[in-house]
C-alpha cells in the first residue's frame, strides 16, 4: 500500500506365441522389388506353414530359377504370417485398413525369432526386434479365426495377417507456408501448430502433399487419415471452450494423384498445441501399393511438444525455446529473475508452449522466464488502462483483458486430465487492479486474501486485488487539489507509480521510505518507495533491493 501519510503493511513379451512366416508368391519377399529372386513369382498365398520358414511345395507352381530362399538376417516385406497361439481363445484386435499399422520382419532361418506382429494398439515382438524401423509398410487383417488340430498348447488355431507389398515409393510433405511448389521442402521440421484467431474463427489450414514419381501417378489414389488426435479444451490456455478435434481433414479424404505425382489435401489446425498422426495409404485398383505416416507436429520423443521448440515473447522481447524433452512437460522451473529464490510461475512447460492470448494476440511464453499477468482497470492518463511502472518489472510482463481470465482470475483454465504435464498443473492467477475512488488513508492498497499475509512473500495467488484511489491522488496533487480535476503533469506519473508499487507488493516486494535501506533521496528511489506526496520524477525502474524479493509462486 501507499499511505497518504506513509506506511503499509509401454512392449510386453513372454506371451509364448509360436510365430511362423509364410514366404511365397504373395510375399515378393525381398526388400528390393526389382530383386531377381522375385521375378515371375505369381500372386498366390501360402496358407500353411511348417516349422521355421518353409515352402508348401505341393501348393506352389513351378518357380523360376531366380527364386531362392531368403537370407538369414535379411529384412523383407511380408504378405502373410500364421500365428499359432498357445490357446484357442487367444485374441488379437484386427487391423484397420489404413497406414497407421505396420509389419516388418527380419528373417531367421530355421526359427521364428525376429518376427514382429502388431495389433491395433501394441507392437509385440518374438525374439529380438529389429532396430531399423525406418522402412515399415501398411498392414491389413484378412480372414477369421480358423480352428486347427492338435498340439501347440491347446490348439494350433491360425490367424492370418496380410501386408500388401509396397510397390510405389512415396513421400509425405507438410506445407505450412504455401510454397512447396517453389522449394519442394517439407516444413514439418519447423512446424508449430496454430489455432483459431481471437474470434474463435479462422483456424490455421496447412497442406498435406503426397508425392510419387510422376510416371507412377496414373491410376493411383491417396487416402489420408488421422489418428491419436488431441482434443484439448479451448484452443490455448485461456481462449475457447470447445473440445472438438484439434486437427481435421475434409469430409472427402481420398484424392487422385495428379500428373505431377502429387495428391494434396488440407489439414485444419484448431489448437496451438494440437497433435495428430497422419496416415497415408496409396492404392491402385483397390489394392494397397504404398503408404507412410507422419506425426504433426514432428515429435520424435513423444511428449506432444514440437521437436523444433517455439518462439516465446512478452510482446517486446522474443527468444527461442527448445523442446524440453520427454518427461519434462510438467516442469515449472523458471529462474529468471531469481527473485527471492522461489523458481517457477505456476505455468508448466507444456502450458508455456501452448500459450495464451494477451490483448487479443497469441503469445507463447518461456519456461525460463517468470511471467507476470495483470488485468488493470486503471487509466493513468484518464483514458487507457495500464499496469503503470509495473511494466518495468524484470519479469516478462503481460497486461491482459478481463475476457482472458476467468471469474477466479485464472489465466491457464483450459486444462484437463490427460494433457501433457497435467499432473503438475496449478491454477495461475492474474493480478486485478481496480480504481476505487477515494480513501482517507491510502493512495493504493494490495489486498491479500488473508489480511495476515504481508509483503515480502506475497505472490499473485494470495492477492484478492490491488486498488488505486485516483480521487485521493488528485486531491493531494498540485496545483488544483481537486478530486475531479486531472492535473496530468502530476497525476499521470504518480498513478503510474502507485500501480507499480501495489503490483510490486502482489509479487513479493515490500516498500521502504527515503532514508531507509541505503536510499538517501528520491533520485535513488524506485516504484517501491512510500511516504511521498504525489509528484513527478519518482524513478520508474526497480532497484536491486526490490528485485531480489520478486516472487510469482509458492
């Protein structure tokens, strides 16, 4: 307060599966579709498998001389796996007919190790899994449960899973600046999602571009799909209420390839931290001949934060923030400024990445810098609300509109269980500043929720409001000493001073008088000085004795 007279107060193994790999005409099994070993092989499925990897000779037509057994350790593309579960009632989920599921095999001759299968949710490995997962292919389930006979710990019931041979190489690009036709670059490496504008309309629309060699394009279609798409409440931490999907595709998701070898579709982004997995399936005459997937944004470490990081700002300063890494989405360790040693600002790393609106403009903030949020109803110049000298705090400072906090003054209210880092979420309050007219005792006052709490040691979540008594300031300022007359040369700078003083109290700083704590005169003072009459010329910057008391959270 400023008294008129002076002071204040993840994959499971050991399931015992017997896995057999059917390699035959359908397999076209080697990694290079042009390999001579697979030339002239006819499309015919092997429906039975012997132990290890073997051919059902009685069911195969004469093979060409080029057709040989695969080499141990070779990576192949498969068309059929027969699983012999230990019990007849063993269940797997079926694969959807899209590119969000894959199968890859490393051949182990005379044994079934190294085969991978995947249900709709989980990978399951038998033996040693391959380390190279860069070349994975779309998978589809075929057939129903077929009873078998004898052995195998309760039956050799067979499940047939099929993978279509990938015959067409394809690349999936994201174009977020509409310049792909000029640079042919994938923007995914630097892409950070954007959402609706302040009106809650006009979401971001980017382009997905599937590319094949133009010579392959005739008769091809691309079907795009989304999976694992987030639906966070609102579209940033303090705007919107909808829980619609954060990414979406148009109602028609199958697109014919053009003569230039591309198939294009719009991807709509509604949230500043949305996440999805794009699936691409390429077909010719109804048969899958290619596909791939891509997470949007790029997120190799799986923390649902763009691997590229983001640009943070307070409206005046901008700095790049790196992805904090997996497991650090909930960190709240802001240490600049050091203040009284309490790190953090009640915003997790994920919340700072998702950002919020400040006076109708979206900002992402920094997990390294403590943030101050002020909603002010006080116009120092009689017209425009301001946070006064508090704008000079060494924190990152944000003056917000009332619509950018909820009724409890919370500015990160758009949160829900399941969001990254939610377990470490705390409501973060803004400081509300009001003009309360006239007081017989104070020019301003910071009202704690508990009157027993005083600075130093206060922080925004302990503050009810900060009041400024503008009529009192006018009555005590030269030359008119009139509550209704604006003496701008004195009133405006002194109102700014009182705002800086009370908002300072709300962030841990105590006040002092001239002659105390080494401050000999007004020229050495700061917004935290008290016991002075309304006047111009009070320094507007905080001094060391102030800044070492700054506190933003408990």
